[in-house]
């Protein structure tokens, strides 16, 4: 095909669409089913209606080829496990008794059986259920759901392309099943898995699918030669099948790197590549391998995981270049639209001027269609859209919201010295010891206390106007009183106010910072039926007023013991929000850091001697390619230090992270230069304590001794044993005693008892020193 006819054939498509429906109908139906109010038939009907509505909406918008199989009751990786028959032994009985209940048992567990583990889908905030595989795993094909959903779309008269998780990514995302040696490599099961994929492909072909998409996002991560060989083998085998649809192998979230030549050579009919952000490097890489002559290229030029309008002119330039590199070029979002909210026009509280800069799933669909039309018919055919897009981009670039001269002057003036505490740690530690006078093995908590029903009711009441601000604030004060008095009685050394005023650790701050937007309907699936509304970092960030000082001071006024100030760190603020795409992430982080620095300063000025800045997202935000780690960690750790380095040496800075695997960020943790770090460690038997100690970490550490992910109350003996394990690695002068994480999801009963045991354990071990 010449590049002119390649252009004329350009089509618009997407890989997936938000599942929840306009009013989160899916959440309601699934939760209703769990509670018993909704029957299985009704749930299935609701799901089918939601799928049909989404397809119709896509088709009406001009999408030429709609995805099928992207829908899920809970998670598409779990669906893949069902498709290949990889049901863990402990769930088999439930699945055989009832497929749907068995499916939810794998997702959520039951009274007797643990669910599959859940973890983040690459560097997004979507969570998938981790396949559990072992040398005994037998795969069997079940293409029912894929075939049914394809048939549903076909019945609507639509051209549909089933989308499956690819076999290599599926295995790379899996972990050894319980009881299987940790060294077991699921990829060794590839030869057993491929025939199952072959069967599903044949079934889809028989159902009428011309194309099937196999998603291989795991190939955008660093891959070993063995993994790349396995990829080559997988697609040689699948490509060599005779009874199969055309194969489109998709990757997204980053550039393919060494996997690109492997896939370009594979005997498949098309590739779908991401061309946004760091994945734009795919363009040169594709040219370097000689393009995809005679093949289909689906170009992900519209960012599928952020909320901003596309630069249509720039995308057309990319598409025009790609035309010379493939037999046919189609236009898509970079990844499934699952990661963005449904419709920006539903946001009535956002200034209409600013709302024009936003593109959620529906708006992105329109952009894709416009681009495909522009590619096929020339820019003249989309002149009006291009003009409107240019005007919107200009309004964003020229807006006072995105360019606040005061904020800009401040970030530009930041020096390396601003982001460092002037005194070395040892000097600070001495000053803090003198000021705080804490015992050895001091006890503390991570911040939040149980969020009671009354508290949530008060918050809802305030929103609905049933109670006024004064009444709400009285409620908060009462909670703080209770939390402080409990901690004093329990004998905790460094207290917290309990965070009762926070709905969420990011949103609470976003609401108070200028430049941050909240949405009313911007729901995005986090996992299963849990949806979140990430705030949007839209403009330059500044802090009009102190955000937490009043509550911390109130708590401090109730006690002589130190009350920790409690803030969310800059990296976590970025990680759990939609970020700006018109400036480097590090610049946005620096703006947030300066706002937090002011807050830290105000807390210190109000008398806080201990201030905690949480960074639970530091590690999960690591770029997918290790080549990008150093640059990320440089700005991330600088932002943390910038937030915390403006205080006197006797103010003790704490940080907190909730994970137990640290391999790749040990150095970064050191670079934060926090005086104290608390970490999750109860389940891993203090492993992180040993790791940090071995790495020569010089400051104080609080490895958690109370697993807050479970309602179980740890006994005094248990907590004491963990502390003694901790002492094998960390000297008593540097060991803290605390839970793994905040207590907001727990009940008061368990929390009381657990913290009393934790204090008793600290005393017991302290007395034995
Ligand atoms: N301070 C927060 C809390 O206790 C920390 C939460 C977190 O680490 N995710 O809730
Ligand atoms: Zn935590």
C-alpha cells in the first residue's frame, strides 16, 4: 500500500472503555449482588446493557472498530485467569459450585479462603489480581465470555476487535502459587499456555472476529534476553497458526525498547504502540527497525491515562511520519480509557474555561475520531476542530492559573542548599534528643485513627447542608479529644491527632491548594468496585492559608506529650492525582514541595517538635524503565527534602512508607534525609529493618509491629518478639515502635487493644535492655 492509500484507510479505535457506566451502575449492581439484593440474572443484564451502551456511544462518536472483552465484573487479569483455567486449588470447589460466586471468591476471598493477591497494574492506580501458577498448573481454554461479548457487539452491527491480555504479559504478571518454591518462573509455562490461546483465537475466528488484540504491556519494562526470546517464540507460534484471526500485538505505558525489533519481526499482522510521553521514543525506534512494511500500525497518540486535551496538530505530525513506516496507520489512545473518568462535560463546578482543557474518555474518543479523519481526508476536513483545539491550548498556556509569576519566581530560585538541612544528622539527632526527651524504643502511630460512622455522617451532613461548619468542626474536635486522651492513657510517647478531618490523604490537601481541581464525577476504577476521584493538578500550586496547623495545635493544647504534625508528601500528592502534562513532573513536584514547606514551617512555628511527611507512593511511582529511575529519584527526593528542610535542627522529621520491599529505593530512602522513617514490616518479620541496617542506613527506623491490614490483635508477646528481631539489626537508640500504617480502616475495639499491647511490648523489651 502506498502511504496515500495507507492514510485513506485510517480508522479510529480504542482498546478499552470505562466499565462503570454513567452513574457507576456496575458498582451498584455488583455490590448489590454481593449483598443479595441483586440476582445473578439482573447483574448479567445490567452488565450487558452497560457494554452495549458503551459500544453504541463509541460507534456514534465515529469509532470504526470497538473493543470487546475489555469489560469486567472485577478485573480483566482475573478474567484472563478464568479464560485459561488457572483457578487456584483453594478456589476450585467454589468455581465448580457456581462460576460467578467462584469468580468473586477469587477476587475477594470468603470466610474460609483467601483471595488472590492484588497489586498495581504497572505504574497506574488500577489494581489487578495476581495469577498464581506452579509447575502443576494445567491450563484449559474457556473462551465463553470473549465469544459472547464479541457476538453481542457484532449483533449490534458493529465491527469489533476482542482484546485479550497477551500470554507473555500474563505469565510475567503471575507469581508462584502458595506452596510453590519462590524461585519458580511462571514463564516456563509458556509452551503449555500457547495452545490455550490458540484455542481461544480459533473460537473467536469462528465467531467472526477478523482481528484480535493481544496486550503485552509487560514488554515496556526492562526484559531479559530469555524473556525476549520467549516473546519471539510466543508470537512465532501464534503467528504460525492457520486457523486464527489477524493479530494485533499492543503495548502501552512506555516505549518497547529491545522488544520492538522482536515484535516487528514477528509473523503478526499489526502492532499497537504508545507514542505519548517517554513512549514517544517508539517513533525513532520504529524507523530504526525499518518500520512495519505491509502491516497495520495502531498509533496511540492520545494520552489514555491523563485528563488533558490532545495537541491535535502535533499528533497529526506524528501520524504523518508514521504513514511512511507502515502499511496502514490507525489512530487510538495510548492505552485503555479505563484509566480516565467518563465525561468531562459532567463537571459543572469546574470553570468552563478550564473545563475546555480537559478530555476524559468521551472527549478522547472524539479526538481520536477527529485525528483519523484528518489523517484520511487531510487537515482541511478537520479545520474547525484544529482551530478550536489551538484556541484551547493557547488559553491553557496563557492562563494565570498555569503561570503564576509568584510561584514561578519561587521555584526558579530554589537552590540545592534550600533542599538540604544545614546540620548533619548527628547534630540534629542530639538536638532532638535534648528537646524531646523520649525513652528508648519510643512508641507512636502512623497518623489516622478509626474513622467512625458518626464522623462520616458528619462529613456527609456538612456536604448536604444538614449541619454547618461550626457543628462539623466541633465533631472533629471531639474526635481529636478522644484520640489524644486514649493515646495518653495507653502510654504512647509521640501522639497524633488522628486525622479525623481528612476524607482522603491527598484530596484533603488538594482542596486547600490553589491550582488543584477536584471533580464531582471523575470516578476511576481503583480495584473491583472501588472507584476513586483523583484530584487534578491543573495549575501552578500555592497555599493560600495553613492547612493543618489548627488541628495539630488543638491536639497539642490537650497534652504535654509531643503531637506529630501530619502531612502528605509531594511525590504521593502527584502519584494519586492527575498531573500536568505541560511541564516536567519535577517542576510540579517542586511547586507542591514549596507549598508543603510553608506548612511545615508554620507547624514548627506553632510549636510542633515532630512532623511527619508521608511518602507511601515513592516506590510505586518509579518509572517502568530502569534507565529513567535516577532522574525520577533525583527530583522526588529533592521535593521531599525541599518540603522538610526549612526547620530548626531540633524539629524531628518523620516519613512513612507502606511497603516491605525496598531493593530499588534503599538509596533514595537515605537521600530523603528524614530523621525517622516508619515502614510496613509486621508480615515480613522486620525484614526491612535488616535490609536498611545492612545498607548502612544511619538514622532512626520504625518497622511496623502491628499488621493493620487485618482485624487481628497482635499479642504483647508477638510484638515483643518482633521488636527483639528488629534489635538484632538496629541499635535500641534508633528503633521506634509503631504499627505498619494508619488505623483509619480499623475498628476502635481492635485498635485499643492492639496499641495497648504494642506499648506493653515496648516497655517489656525496653526494661530488658
Ligand atoms: N498518615 C497516613 C495515615 O495514617 C498514612 C497513610 C498511608 O501511608 N497510606 O492514614
Ligand atoms: Zn502506610
